[in-house]
C-alpha cells in the first residue's frame, strides 16, 4: 500500500483522504458499539419530535446504522465520491460540508416528526451531488462494468428518493433525509459560506500575488553603494495565470461552474495545485 501527502492509496489506485478515512472508521466504530450496547441507539438516533430533549442527535444520527448493508452502502458512497472533494477543498472544508449535509437531512426530516432517523445517507447524498456538480461527465462504473456519467447516476438516485418521498413507497428508508442532504449541499455550495469551486485559496491568488510584490518592494535590497535597486515582480507567466484566474472566477460568479470550458477548468486546476501550499 502506498501513501501520499493527503492520505493513503488503496489497491485500486486512488487516494483515501484523511477525513474520509476518519469518517469511515467513526461509522464502523459506532456500528460495533451499538451492536454491543443496544441502548446507545436511542440516545444517538434523531427523532424530530424529541429534538428539544436530545439536541445533539441532528449530528450523531448520521453515524448510526442499524444493519450492516445500510452501513456498507453508505460507506461505499463516501469512499468513492468523498476523496476528490476533500483533495479539492481541503480537509476542514470537506468536513464542514459533510456535517452541513447531514444536518440538512435532519431538518427536512422534521416533516415526519414521529419517525426516528439514522444513517449517513443524507451526508453521502450531499457528497454525491457535489461530485456530480464538479465532474458531471466522469464515468461511474456500475458493478465495475457499465459506465454511467456521474450526473445521470446522481440524478437517478435523487429522482428515486423524490418519487418515494411523494408516493410513500419503499418504507423504512429516510427519503426526506436524502433530499434534505442534497438541498443542503446545493445551497451551501452556492452560498458565501461554502467552499469555492476550486478550493478556498484560489479566489485569493491575485491578493496574495499583489501582497508579495508590495512586500518585496518595501524590503531594502542588499546592494553596493550607487547601484540601482530593482524591485521584484512575478514572472510574466504567473501574471498571465493570475489574469486568467480573475477572468474565470468572474465568469463562475456570473454564469456558474457549468459555463466553464475544459481549458478553463484545466487552468483552475493548475492554479489550485500551484498555490495550495504556498
């Protein structure tokens, strides 16, 4: 097994990032604890009618699973769709997003106050939607064989949840929580609180570059008497990249992420990697 700076690589070749790994472990540990101590379940599950008496449950419910396959399917979704988002946004932003989606699922579940809600499905549905928003045409292989574009696969899952929520079909599944997680994901990503499409650092590139130039100009250079002091400026290639980023971010603000061309996405990826650790 090989390692990277953001996490460890599984045998299939992609990275399992730090908070995805921690969330997988946390869900597994809570599942084992609830098997060993059945009384824990009632203290962690979210029952809308009891939320004032148990105000912690809108957070804890998303770590509780009653059956192994419920846990397995949710964790597979997190395992496959979560790491690209955490790599793009950073660990802190990813964790915030995950929890916001889970709480969003709890909020929409208030429409059915009599039923307890458990599971990470709301948070995972939010993660899936975010993945499809950023990489809509990426193929997802069903059973490892049939390629389906991410946007169509996620649309299918959301559509099924909406259908069952409206018709009352597939009882025992928190379809409203799924929809709440998706709604929270969409609203959070579109708000000023959410991560920017290409990570929290990209919109600050111009400000950072300008600050570097100003600080360099104010710093006296060590030179021989009488020699003209020269100021340092970013190389022309960097200036060109920053100009492109300004233009692309303006385009995203005006028309949304889907308006970008493949070349514009590539330039943003390049800038995100270049300035991630600077």
